[in-house]
C-alpha cells in the first residue's frame, strides 16, 4: 500500500521545503519525518519521498543506505544502540552489550521476540567522557553499569520510553536536554584501561646528528 504522511506531517514537509533553495536539500529531514511515522524506511516510503521531492528512487535509496540511523527493515518499539568504540569499550562496553543480549534474548542486529527492543551496535556516539553509554531511541544514557541498565530497560517496558527518558536519560540527541545525570559516581576503569595507562610512554625518536 502506498505510504502517505499525516496531514500534520505534510505541513511539516511544506515548511521544510521553504527553508532550502533546492528541494533535495530537505531530503534528510523529510526521511526522518517519514521514519518517525512509519518506524522504518520501506520501499513505499522511498517512493513517496522521491515523488514529493522530485528525486529518483536511486538517489533516495542511496541516502537511506548510507546513514545507519535510517532503518531498512522494521525495528522494535525501542531501538537500543550500544556504543562499542574505544572509550566505551575500555569502560565496559562489551559487558554492556553482553548483558543486553542476555536480558533481551537477542544478539546485536536483532529484535527481541516480544518486539519491544531492537539491539544494535554503534560507533562512537560522541559521549566518550560519560562512557560506557547507550542510545535508546533518541536519548542518551551514560555512565552505565548493568544495575542501572536493568532499571532503564524495565522502565521502558513498564512505563514507556518517555517516562524512562525523564528519569534516566542524560540528554537527547536532538531537542532540549533532559533533567539529571544518570549517576554521580562513574564506574571504575577496566583492567585494560589501567594496563594501558600504566605503560611508559614511547622513547622519543632521534632528531638527527647535531655534531
Ligand atoms: S566511544 Fe562511546 S561515545 Fe565515544
């Protein structure tokens, strides 16, 4: 069935189109609007966007496949991105991923059987100073340990994403910052971080014969 935005969504597209000199410049925000309504970018969404912005479907699909934030398949009610880049990994990112896989009953790249969570791995989400962290939907949860993570997941299940974000999220990826830091006591550094920090610095390179 053909995809259509709600009347409100259509008005938002009209407004977006006034902001840019070319229609194609609004491609990212229009795709984002569509994904928020549909949950993912189906081929029907690609058709809609290509017609609305007067672009080829290949152009639209090329953008969708380039950006990992656009989903090419249906996802769960909540999408959990677990950061697995260096700063988070040194402070327990792998343990966070393992714990989520056990708790949700699915490996990264998959959706829990109840459809409530899709678990994905992410490259650095630019919150290295608060590692380890995850992004759930469009909210950041930082300075995590598995106990706090359990409370965050339970809050999503029992009270919904918005209530969970109000209580636990440190800030949003877009929009206004939310209220409180998740924890005032960051977790201790991992053994690997301690090992790396205790290594002597490399000897300086000789700069040439000065005699
Ligand atoms: S390494 Fe995880 S936020 Fe940068």
